[in-house]
C-alpha cells in the first residue's frame, strides 16, 4: 500500500496509520530541508519504543537536551579521530572475508545469506570503536551474552512495532516478548554501565597530557574509543552523568 501511494503521489503524501496521520517525504530536497533543520528535531511516536533502551540519547532526545548533547558529542567525531580506527576496520573486515570464504567453500555454488556475517562484523567494529572492548561477535557469536542481548533487543523492537496490540506498555510489559525484552535490556545496560565505570576509573589514572593511543601492560596498544573521548570531554564540566554517557553509547551502538 505504501509503495502504491508513493508512486501515485511522488514527493510528499499523507497516509493513515490506524488513527494517526503520517506525512511521508520521498524527494531528496524535501528530506534535506527536514534533516538540516535545528528546529524540527522531535522524532515520530514510533521512537518511543526505543526509549527504554536508548533513554534520552542523541537519537531520541529533543529541545535543549539535544543541543547540549550534540555540542558535547560532535568533537568526538573529528576526522583525525575516526581516521585512527582504520586498523580496527581492517582487522574485522579481514575476519569477515575469511568467514565468508569458509561458508562459500562449504556451500559451493549455492547462494548464502551474508546478513548475519555483516551484522556480526559491524557489531565487532562498533563495540571496539564505541566502547573500546572486543566482544568477538564473529567468532563467539551468540555465545556472548551481550551480543545475544543486542540481537534480541533489535528483533523484539521490530516484533512490537508491527503488532499494534503490543504498543501499550501495560500489555507489552506483561507479554512473553516484553519480559524477554526486559531481560535483554538488563544485560545490555549492565554491560555498558560496567564498561563506563571501568573506563572512567582508568581515565582518572591517565596523565592529563596522554595521547590518543594507550599502551597496555602486555605491550599491546589500544586507541581511545568514542566512550573515552566522551568521558574526557565531559570530565571538567560534569554535564553528563554515567547514565547520560551510557545512553549516548547505547545510541551509538544502535545506530
């Protein structure tokens, strides 16, 4: 139905999602106006299903909170910082190629589903660049509780979105899927919260003039991650609590 409406009314049109009117935009110049606006930053009602996981991170926040957090986070995405993670991309990209090669060899000329391979590689890369930790999603897969919980959260949110009877929190929280969601949520929040506390404690021990590459006791080197940059940029101002930082890290992981 949405595809038919888009073809019939190119550019911009309205549809009804139950009793809720939705305006759909299909022209790049219209989209540009919207996403470049610093005024129209409030997301659709569907984003409420992310609030338990992401809290008031940059993706879901609005008004003054959005501007304040954006101002704090923007410097952590400087090109020179991102450029330093090329080794991480290369390492996990090479492992992805090896995993795909193994599957192709085993399947012969049969088609394979590359989606699970790519999502695990992406999770490895995001965890290392965002939190500075290795979750080894490509090698351990769902044996890692954090990796399994992230997959569960993503699947359960999609499951809820397409089932209107599960939209009310009262029903969702009492459903089997809702209870599974909250168990996965506790695992994800517990893990990211633990990493934040550990990294904050470690950063307090680092010299103020230390560079962006940290040498570990075993001689290996670790580059400061998004989390480290965020903690360091807010160290003086104390504008972000541990919960605020966790919400931004979880948002980065989700996106």
